[in-house]
C-alpha cells in the first residue's frame, strides 16, 4: 500500500482527496500548511507527496525545493489553480514529477498518481551496489565480493527497506512497518538483533559499521 502525503490548505479539497485516495487503497495523511507538510515529508517515509502551491507559512515551491535539497527522491505532484506556463516550468525545475492544474477530475489525478508511482518503481535498479556488496532484488540475493551470502527472507526485506530509504533515519516503528508490516507484532529487541545479524553480513568490521549506522535515541540510517 503506497503512503501518500496530501498538503492542501483547503479543508474541503483535502478531505475529498483523502477519501478518494483511501478508496483506491492508498494510506493517506494530510496537512494544511507548508511548514508542517515539509517537516513530515522530510522526517517520515511517503511514497508520494500531493503538494498544493499556494500554502500558508511556506509555499509549495519552497517545500518542493527543500525535499530535493535533502536528496530525497520522493515523487511530488504539484496542485495549483495557476495555469501559467512559467509556474509549471518552475515547479518541474525544482524537482516536481508532475503538475496538475485545478480544477481537476479525480479520475485524472488517480491516473497521474499511478503513472508517477510506476515510474518511481522502475527507476530503482535491479542490482544495488555498495562497498563490496551487491543486492540483487530480482534474484533476492546478497553477494559479497561476487560470492553469494546466506541471508534470510526477513534480513533481505530489512536490507531492502534501508536501501530504498538510504540516507534517511528510520525509527524502529518505521522499520517494523517497512520490513515486517504494520499488522505484525515484533519487539524493538528483535529489530536490533536482525540489524546486528545484517551487519555481520554487509559490514567490513561489524562492530564499527560504515553502512548501517545507529542514530542514538532515534533509530538507524543506511549510508550505502
């Protein structure tokens, strides 16, 4: 289930968008101002951001610029009442993936969202490399210096979650949602144990990790 952040200050539009997208099976969160929306987009994992341009405190262009400056690839679709070509070009130059002008049909927006999410999924490589490690998503295989490394399904899902959100700190709750699923009960200790085991397989010196970094009081970050 893709997680979508809607940043829209018109409560009627925000409610309508959230209800429609939830019916489509998306997990939707909504914020009414650019400052709060920006904070959540930078600190939490979302698969896509629907971003109104005219927002209080911080406009959509500023939010978009901030997300891209943080090196986040989260797909962004800008929503605006402005139809001028210059506004569209500016949004795309700042890193937005698409641009929808109000008023828009829910059907059109749903199609745009599916297209952007599909493109984002295709952009991720089948084989991801860091250090001497290779993660082959198509074969569900981990290789070190070209040789296969034994890895459990849960460890592979955990590693995949970190790679997909590389550079971003993930809390233990976010790790649980990504690698185990929100319906599964797993203790923090289990997460820590899996990370310890994973470090033994990907780190040159597991006790001095280079890739899977602990962030005290918060969680973990993958720097591969």
